[in-house]
C-alpha cells in the first residue's frame, strides 16, 4: 500500500506522517466516485508513489477503496488507483505496447499485452487503459478485421515528445523492381494489373537508399501513376511495395454494414495521436478532430470513404495528413472553426460535393519542407461532383510551390475562393477538365491550363 491517505477536511491526499499539510496531488470530482488530477502536478511525486506501491502483473482481486497499485502486465507499466468501483489508470510509465483483436481478445485490464487471446477486444478499452498522464510512446496494434465502433481519445496529457499510435494491420498487395519510370510513374512490364485496381493504395518506393511513400492515383496493366513530383526519378533500379489495409473501422452496424449509424469512427479531443494503416467508413464523420485538441495529431495511410465528411477538423483542432485517400463521401476533407491542417499528402476522389473544403476561419497548408523531415506535401482533388477545392468565410489555404497539386475533372471549379476565402498564389498548380473552369476569382488563385 502507498504512504498516502485521503483527508476529508481538505479533499486532498496527505502524506502519512507529514503532519497533514496536504500533498495536493489529487482532488475529488465532487462525488468521491472518481479521482481527477489537479492542475499543478509534480511528476517526481508520481515516481515516488509508484516506488512505494504494491505491484504486479495482475490487479488485486479484493482491492480497497483508495488503494494504489503499479500494474505491470506485459507491455506496460501503469500506476492505478481503485476508486471503490474500478481501477483508474493515473499514469503510464515509459513505453507501452498494447494489442487489440476483435475476434479473440477480451476487455480485461490484466490482458492486452499479447496477440490473439492475450489482446483486448476493443480499441476504446485499449485507449482507456492508458493513464491520464502519458510518460512514453504508446503503440496500440489493432489486428485485421472489421470493428463496428466509435473510439474517443480524450483526457490524455502527454508529458514529453511522445505519441499514442493506433495502428491497423496491412499486407503486401504487389511488389517488385521497376523496369522504367519517371518523376510521376513507375512501370513494371512483368505485371498484369487490373486497370485502377491499385487506386488509393500506398506505395513505398526505394532508390539508392532514399525512400518515398505516396498514394497511387491510377494504374494500367503495368504502370502506376502518382501524378505529382517524386523526391527522385523512378528508374530500373527502383524497388516498390504496394500495401493493402486490413483493419476496417466502421460507423455502421454489423446488421446494416453500409448504413451510417454512428457520428464518428474516431473522435480526437486531446493528445498527440497517430492513426495509421486504417480503413474508416460509414459514419457522419469518419475522423473528427475537435474541441481544441492540445497537440498536433496525425493520420497516415488512411482510406476514408462513404461518410458525410470523410475527415472533419474543427474548433481549433490541429492535424497533419499524409498518404490519405478520402473518396465517395459528401466532402472528402472539411476544415472549420479556426482549425489548422497540415496537408502532407491527400488524394480526394469522387466525393459527391467537394474534394477539399475550408470555412469558418480554418487554415490549411501543404508545405514544401515539412517540419517532420518527410517528403514535400501535395494535394490532389479529382472527379468530385462539385468544386475540387473551395475556400470560404475568412479561411486560408497555402499550397506548396511546384508540381505537386492537382485539381481536375471536377463538376465545378478546380479551385474556388468565395465568401471572404483566401488562397496564396503559387506556381505549378495543375488544372484540367473542370466543368466550370480553372479557378475563381482569377486574380487570386494560382494559374494553370484547363
């Protein structure tokens, strides 16, 4: 047991033998059924508590209200406290690895450290098993399968340069060595692919030690097209791997798998979160970032489709998108309410309204030199029923310079700024086949041929 006790007169936890001055580490939430961390937290005191606590891989079967326990199952160390009805994770110490398996797993706090029967059953339970304070990188590995679920990430304060990663399963669709290529294509004459069967999939290219990842825009029987400038020119020494995503998060129900029944598949409210290798489908918002998410989160290799808004970033949320394919939604991507989005690689295709949309003082950029050291950003908006890109109501878009941005074959304008929307004029923005014309107004947006 730990050397702390609850003082009902001060509503604080006092160190035993300290004379009752009050450590002030925790406050009640008013009902005494759950504890919440106070604003001023001394991280060193948590370390001291963990050292003084009982510990083990299995939680006590008959806990006492107020009891502390350093839980150490495989893959994680979590300082927890029993509030009278449940164990509350307070802080995750060091690096954490968690597994989720919707078929074989079970939602029990003593599990989660192995695949199969040793895994948790749901992503939400895995997120909830993490402490409110996160003192290391957390990897949540989600097995193949379809998860009919909503996952909310909130109440996670990251204590350093760490990420909570929710990563799905992927597999190799096809691979090989190119026989020829260019800055936007790769040809392998040994292949016989079905036309556009690889559209929207991630391809990893390696040439002389340099690596680049991008979304495939189209393919013929033996040629892949990326439609924006590579970091290098693909040639006969370039190796490639095309990946399938095998983990599906659905906002529908298993009984009606193509009918939207949930508001969102993921709702990120707080913390530095990375979503990777996930197919997200059939929800009002496939992925929602909002309520002023405190740290910049990321999405990488996502396939988001059949939602009202594939990705919604709102209310001062911050998000980065790389290798994201958003298609067959109402709007592929929507930024609003003073949000900021770093567009490092988005292919928005065949949406029934807009490919990329900004309103409500939202900002988005596609930097030529990303802060994370990865390849330059790009955006492609193709074959959408209305405008390819629309910027409204005091919102602002800063595309990357150079041959990386395409808006083509859309039912409206390739690029439309209206209702006080702004966009930086850049060179190399490519337009073709848009029904209403290249862009409007003509004095504000980057040129090209239509």
